[in-house]
């Protein structure tokens, strides 16, 4: 920290006064029980009373969203269309990324989406408690997750989750331009290249419900394969009798584990707390 800077601007009031003197609108505002930082993606409320875990997150007065009880008493329908992982149409309107976020914030916000309480793991090793608002991210993220579930196989889904977690950690640590981050993002782009489709959702008091997932050209969901009904002639569904061979293959490992002592009987807990 620059000592001269700290001497000139010991607090937020002095910073706000300086900005105002330069014609830049700024205000510290009335003292609240927490501090707030904001950007297009959302708000973070931290510090002051929120530093105590005995303080309810509901002391926060939402800005971008609302508490569920303040949301409308009726369901709102919304549809989002994605192309290669990017949302580009919402409720039939094609929008730029900036306008997409603004519209998603408006829709999600008025329906009470995006409020969360989280314990942040700081780089210095401490924890920080925060209450977050991200209605647009919540809406778009939930809708996109449905497309990914439809187009990614199990191994790709696991890899995508690992890569996403890695990249988020890198960004948090200020390592967006690291070679490893760029490599992970390139891999994510490969997996996202098939994430195209339309998701219809119902929103009600902070909760989103899936109505339909359509227009997914790379969908791995095949109704004949997923059906629990008897296979009718001419379909390419699974033959139930083939499961026997699968079970017999799996039993070999189970028997080997049991003989080697790796499989133990379930522990029985008595009423007195002893085994």
C-alpha cells in the first residue's frame, strides 16, 4: 500500500469526495450493516454485521433480485436458446451478450433468483462470509446446465466439471492468462461446441422448473434407449437379457475384492452407541 495514498484517502468518504470534485458521481451513502460490491454479473454483500455467523443473511436488502416472498404470486415462462454454449436468444429476442445479461438479470431478479450465502476460501488461507446476488447468472447457468446434461456423455460431463472448477479457481487467484488456464478454456470450448439447444423454464419465487428441452441437434438422449417399456419390434432399444452378461462381468471384481478383505460388512450401531 502506498503511504501517501492512504494518507490522502484514509476512507471511502475521502475517495468519494475526490471523485465528486472531478465531476464523477460517487456517494458513500448511509451507513449500512454490510458493504456491497457490484458488477454486471451480480452483487456481493460482505463485512460489518455479516462477518458474524449469527447474523441472518436476510438483513440484506436485495438490489438486483428479491427475496422469494416478494416475488410475484404467478409463474413466469421464459425460453433461452444457446449456440455452442452461448445464450443468444431469450423469449424470442436475439440479443448481444451485454443485453442478454441485462435481460436475464431483469427476468431472474423479479422472480427471486440468485440469492445465496457462501463461505469464501481466500488466497491467504482465511474464510470470508458473503451474501451474493446473481439472478441473471443463476437463470442462464441453470438453463445451460440442462443443455450440457443432454449433449455430454458421463466422462465428458466429469471432465467439464473438473475444468470449470479449475478455471474458476485460476480466475479467483488472478491467473486467467496462465498457460494452464488457456489450455483448460480451449478444452471447455471443445466440449461446448455441441451445447446448442432451446430450454423452456417456469420461474416461481426463487425456483426454476424445466418445461422442455428442444432443438438440440447433438442430443445423446434417445427415447427408445431410455424407455422402461417393453421393446417393440424394429426399435434399437436395449435388450433386457443383455444385462445378465453385464452383471456377470461386474461380479468378478466384487468377488476379488471380497476375497482380498476389501469389502466389509455394514457396521451395526447399537442403541447404546457401541458397535
